[in-house]
C-alpha cells in the first residue's frame, strides 16, 4: 500500500508498505482524505524531530470507511463512515485520574507519536472512532478534527451569547474559531494581515482588521464601547500578536492561547495584572467537541467549500506544504483513496488564493 512519510531534513517520501490486519480492539480504515495542518508543518520543518520516530507516517485530520474489524470490537461494521479522534491515553497518570484524559501526561497523539493517516490502510484503536452520519461528504468529514479544535477552544473560553470576541489570525483554525464562536452567539472580529484571506473572511460576514493600517486597540475599544473584547483568541503564533493581545481584552477578559509557539514569548503581565485578565491554554479536544463538530458540518454551519482549497494526490504532499507555508491555500486535503477520486474532488473546487 502507498504511504507518505517524513524522513527528516524537511523531506517527505512515498514508500510502499505491507498492510497488517487489525489487532484485538482495533479496526482497519480505508483512508479517503487527510487534511494537512500547522502541526504537520511543524513536523516537516523538523521542529518535532526530538519527539517523533523516523520515518514517520503522519496525518491526523482524516475521513474513511472501515475495511475490517479486529477481535473484540463491537458496534462497528465494515463500510461504516468514520473519522478518528487521534488521542490514546494511558488512563493512569494524574491528569487522567483527574478526568483530563485528553491531555494525558503520557498521551499518544496518533499521527505524531505513532503512525498516522497518510496511508491507504490504517489500523487504529476502536475507541478512537467517531461515526459520521449518512450523506456527509468524505472530503467534508476530513474537517471534523480541526472543527473539534475550534469547538474546544471556544468552550474553553467560556464565551457567552452576546460576547464580543477577537480572533488574531485568519488561517484555517482562526476561521473555524470565528465560525463556531458566532454560532454560539458571539460577535466576532478577525485580525489578519493577508488581504486575500481578509476578503474571504469578510465574505463570511466577519469584521476584519489589518493591524498595519488600523490601530487595532482603538478599533476594538470603539467596537466594544470602550470596554475591550470579552475573549481574545491568539491563533497566529506570532510573537508580536502575543505581546499585543492583552491590550485587546476587557477588565476580567480572557485570552485563549491556541497557537503552538515553538519558543517562549514575551507577554504584557502588567496588563494582565491591571485588568485582572485570565490566560488559558487550549490544547486538542474531548469527545463532546468531536460530536459537536460532526453536527456543525452536517448542518452546514462550517463553510467547507471555503476551507478546502484543493485536493492533491499523495505524491504531491511535499508541494502542498510549500503552498500552505506560502499562504497560497487555506486547507489542502490529500486524496488517499485513489487518483480518480482525488481528481474528481479537485475538479469541483476553484483555485481561490487563501
């Protein structure tokens, strides 16, 4: 079977591998689509070389159908449409015992710490499966994982209907956070540098700010009647954005750190003190976040046509990362199930710069 593997030195290869039958408690998925994300980009950049085992078949945003079922698996059948919540926890560490299994202290993030979805046939623990409703498109189903990230981020913020939220960074996760926050009843503005992305975000009905042309603090103060934002989501990963984020929040407002920051960042703790701000980390998701994400996609709340810029075959994965890094795409899916399906899906989408 075909795979895509990171082999180090910023390099991907497409080696063949021999499929193995699912073990006890596992299912084997015939993978349809895999989404490429910022975490995968960190892997390819080599930022996670100390963590991953090479060669690594990566990928964790996916959709597919069950191809076979291992011993002891109940409730699942061949042909079921699924995605995977790619977290496997030990259940014994202090975090797990406190009920925080999703951030287990010995967490196996499948697709990073163990083989991921960029292979035609993928064995996973049955408990990681998430069922897709009939009629949902396979390409849209591959967006469930990033939507679950956004749902978790918004829930973590404790955002309430009528709140005003600022999202710093209008990439895929930023757009999804803005969409989920609005669905939960907030008014949302997005800070984004790239004009093409701002245009897309405005088409979705969100206010946007270019901080190079507009004083973002003054804009937010005017927008909120001098109060400041109830919630600020830092999604960009930029040092300057982190430093300025606290200036956007109201008294006792909340700053949610969503982006992965590869190095420590400077933050305005004086502002945190002065306004009694709350700073929260938001990492991965929990099962209810996935269930909500499935509902949002099935109900058409998520703008999947905007999110998916195009679909590429497995052999073009390296080039797809170059486009993502250069900002030439919002979300690229790898069509794993075959070139004909990939070409058909790709032909349905326009090449809109993101």
